[in-house]
C-alpha cells in the first residue's frame, strides 16, 4: 500500500495535481467535553483517536492550513471541519473518476469521517469507536464546487451508535444520504488523549 507521500509524488508526476496537498503537522483532537484541544505531536495521541481541526487555534498557521484534514486520507481529499458534525471539501480534478464524475469513494469517506467526528464527543475518555456499517444512497453527483456533509446522532447506547448523514452541494442539491452504525468499545491499550 502506498503512503501519502508516495501518492502525492505519483499525482504530481502524473501532472494531475493542480493544487498542493496541504501539510498537516499539528492536528487537533476533539475532547470528550467537545472542546478542541491542540495535539502538538502524534505521540501525544497514542490511541489514534479521531481528530478534528480547531479553526480558532492560536498557532502561527493560517486558518486554511489548520482546517485541512486530520490524517493522510482526509488531508489528501481536502476535508475541512466547520464543526464536529459538519465537514466540507472542494471538488478537485483528482477526485473525479474515469466517467468524469465525483468518485463515490470521496462522498463515502466524507460521510464516514463526519459520522466518526459527530459521535466522538458523545464518548467517554476510555471509549473508542469503529465503523460497523454505512448504508449509502447516491442520489446525484457533482463535478465542481464544494460539497458539505452534515451528520446527526440518532441513538447511542453502551456499545453502539446509529447516525445519519446528508451530503449536499453548495448550491443546495442533495447528493447523498446515509445511515451508519458504529461500535463503541473500551480502549485496549491507552485511554485517548483529552
């Protein structure tokens, strides 16, 4: 499997990458109290927890640089968090499939990341989450502009959660609906960073 650096290098060599992929060096994590906390070093976050950029962070990067991605996948796709339950991205040429339409993989990933970050504030410090299933309905597609995913937590019990999402184009068109279920389980090694 190629790492993010190899993918970026390949894309640049293919001359398909029209915008540089933003560097992600200081992600932030959404704590159980729903307040974003800056994580300065990946070793500060040994649990591999879901992280959400903090647009109000006082570090010296621009808001645009801070708000892109939480890991290599979300960074490459250009996901930006408006809040824990709202994630957006700009459609770029590298996200378009061979048919000339936005790849379903992009909207699926957008839904999965948004569901995870919506659920995260509703978990305790000693709990982790994992996607069990996402049922997705592709209604329309897009080829340019911005898309926005919003998610609502429908139900959460001790071991599971059910969420629903919509992805809309910036012009208001409904592109995707989804229902997802997530497992909630005790951390095995280390409790997540707060």
